[in-house]
């Protein structure tokens, strides 16, 4: 099957969650607004029938906010006998993910998703970031997804938060090693204007010296996806330590990717393309 054509769609807007580093609610609003499951299935079927699209990437910021809607969509896809593939690049929120929904998504054609672990440190994840996700939930969701060997699973991590310490970064490294995932995606904590994190960094003078807060919009490097630099001076860490842990996490990522390539070759006879 040719998966080179991946068509992006968005089926909902808004996020009622209040993660302190995230700007989604500021950009899209806290009220969750979503197409009905039938409407989304109509869209997929039209693109499938008229354009031959078989691979859909759903880029909603919070696709699984309404578990019943997701499950209904999966049932519609199966009822219509749509032979499609589903990619959830923005992932499944752990605190809204149920095994039954994962089963439904797998049956409907999901082949790729992620979960946002953010950090291995429970205090930073829940008391600082306000994720509301316990360690046991993370392993439970990964276990549910691992029932399906065809699903590529990666996890999101954030480092460089003001409260990060050697201990918290060690906890992230341990969790990366312990979780059975195919890849990790590392983000650098980025205080976007309008977020609680930005307010904190401004109040406590935590922005790196070369950052001029009123001119950030002019830069092309100010992004959480840019892992080549840090934006925040943590209360208890220096830049050399941050760089060392960043390099260590990126090395762990390569270990995950190598294991994934071997698994795909052994189980499916597929040699994934290098990234």
C-alpha cells in the first residue's frame, strides 16, 4: 500500500484543558467545538471515493476530547466499509483515552499515534504543567496500544521547564527507557506569549538574555520544535546541564528508532525509510 500521500484534516477546534505551557486554548478558545462523527465520515468518504485518498492525518489539537464521538466515527468508517488508514500526529490525551476507544481506532485503520507524556516527573507533569496524568495511566495506555503491532507509537516529552532539576530529567530518561514505544518527540519548553509559563518567566526573569520579549514575533527560531537552544533559565539548572540532558534524550531517541526499524523488518518484512 502506498502511504506517501497523507491528507490532513481537522475535525474539531478548542481545548478545555489548561496546560501552563500550551497556547492552543488562547488561539482556538477553551470551548470544544467538533464536527459530528457522521460529518467527518462523509468528508473522508468523499475524498476516498472522488480522489482516491486512503491515508488521513487528523490534526485536531484535541481529537479525543469526546470519546463517544471518536468511537462513533470509527463505527461509521467500518459501517461504510472504508478501507483507510488513520494517523493521529497530535496524539491521544492519556486522561481521556479508554481501551475501548483504542480498540475502535485500531479496527477503523489507525496506524500511527502518540501520547503526550511530557516528563517522567510526576510533580512537574501534574502540579506544574497541570496535565492530570498519573504514571500508571501512561503504562496502561501504552499497553493497550501495544496490542496492535501495526500501530506506530511515539511519545512527546518537554524539557527546560523552570522547575526542571537533574532529578526530573533523570526521571524522564528512565521513563523513555521503560516505555515500549517506537520513537520519542522532544520539545523545548517555550514560553509563548499569553500562557501561564510566559507570565512566570517574565515575572521571575527566567528568559534567556538574548530574548527580547517584544520582538519574539520577528524570529524564525522561537519554537518548541527547535531543539538546538533553550529559552528558559530553570531555577536550579545551568545551560551546560540542559544541553547534556538534551543530547542524552536525543541519543535515547535513536535507540528507540533503531529498535522500531528492526521490529518492522522482523514482523512485517518492511525496511522503514530513515528520517
